[in-house]
């Protein structure tokens, strides 16, 4: 049964879908969100394309919970058969780009926040943040407002998890590696051919092992994702370029992994960034205990979110399914929006 609150949330979601909001191009969708805050008489602040608001009776002496999700999207892939910006409702589904990732979570958190905005005598303060550039881990997203919002004690990050609670999340380092060799004409012998060195280098990456295996996230995972070399059939190239995707569990510090690769790798290697660290929360934390009481499944997430950029404990939970994210004809079930709002409320009612 879709209640009035859920209907309003779905109406807002459809407005968001209609408005292209690619990373770095979120200005128009921010106007829609600003209008929502104004219509609901909620005082908000803005920095760049990020909006946030505090509950009306915010008390600096109380701990604070961050409710956060993002409003940017990737660009639609070429396999879409439907208009990605037309929020069609069919077969109890709402289709459209960003419906699942992470529009459903965003509107559910907004209506959760609205339901608590005027509450007095809560044990916690709440800050809702609607942020940009999550899909590219950009500097002008959540990272740009951390020092502007109140001090946060822990966060709830809205992403499609089928309303399971992610209590750990993999970090990421993307490495660019270069195999050097001697360029030359293909007709002549060359004992320093960069391409011919490739099998041994790939074997090194495939065999590298890390001792600490997480119960939630498993081992550190290393994957070759790109190889590029050469430009002409009769020219031996001077180098081979490789891209390596390394997914880090919560038992390793990101610097520790980086130092190992820089020291041991048999070719030149350089990280693109050391910002996307793994994260986890104490299993005895109040929010985890609340989930356990409600029978909500806790797990470790292989996918990256804005949690990687936070300096305080957080969990990830939201309506929708991660496997639908970035897919053709992306959708979210109507009932998932209702479930999202209700489960968020039940999860927090145990602690507030």
C-alpha cells in the first residue's frame, strides 16, 4: 500500500529523473531540491552543488547523525531502450536514469529527515546532505562540505543495498603501470621488446597475495583492467601501459597497500589517488545493534561510495539493488521507496 508520504517521495523522484544531473553538471537538479526544502519550510545551506540542513531543534551538546545520498548520475549507457529522462511507471517499477542509483535512497532519506525535522528531545541531532560528484569521487562533492557541516558522530549513506546494512566497504587504488622497452622496426631483432615482457608482469599481478582476509570483504583483489601498446604493425613500441584496479579490505591501510606495490612491482607504477580508503564500523555500534534487533542483514560491500571519503564511522543502506546501478533501463520498484522510508525510520527509532 502506497501511503501519502511515499507518493510524495515518488513524485520528487520523478522530477529528479526528468532533470539530467551528470557529475559536474548537477546545477538544475539542485534547484529542484532547493524548492523541496523551501516547500517544506526547512532551512538549508548550499555550497557549490551540495545542499544540507539540520533538524530544527539542533543541540550542539548532542551527537549528530549524517543522512547522506548523492544526486549526480553517470551518463546513460548505449543499451538503454527507454528514454533515460522519462520516469515511466510500469509494472510497479519506476524507470529512469538515477532511479535506483541513488534517487530512491535520496528521496527516502529526505522524507525520513522531514518526519524528524520538528521532533524535540531526541538523543541525536540530524544533518541531511544531498551531495554532488559521488560517481567520480570528485573534490566538489561531499568532501567539500565536511568542514562546513556540524561535527558528525556517524553517518548513514544512502545507496541501493536492498535495505541490507553494509557495515564494511572496500577501498580502491587505481594504478597506472608502464613496461619500458626499446623501440624499433619489426623486421629487426629486438631483445628488449616491451610487449614480450608483458606475460611475466601480468603473472606477477595475478600471483600477488595479501595475508589478511576479511570475514566481510574477503581478500584484497587485484584486477588488470586495461592494456595499451603500439600504434603501427611494423613498429615495436617503446612501452606498454597497464591499468590495475585494486580493491582493499578494511584490514589494510591504503598507504600500506600503495607502499607494497611501489616497492615490489617489477615495472614502473603510480597510484592515481590515495583518497578512496576502505571503511568499517564497530559491530557493537548502536546502529548495527538496531539492525540486528530488526533482523536486517549486515554484510560487506564490494562497491565504492562516498563512505571512502569520510573521516567518521558510517554504514550504507538504501532501497534498490546495486546490480541495477549503471544498467540499461535502470529502475526501482515503487514498493522499495515505501520500504526504504519505513526501514530507515525503524532503524533509527531504536536509538533516537
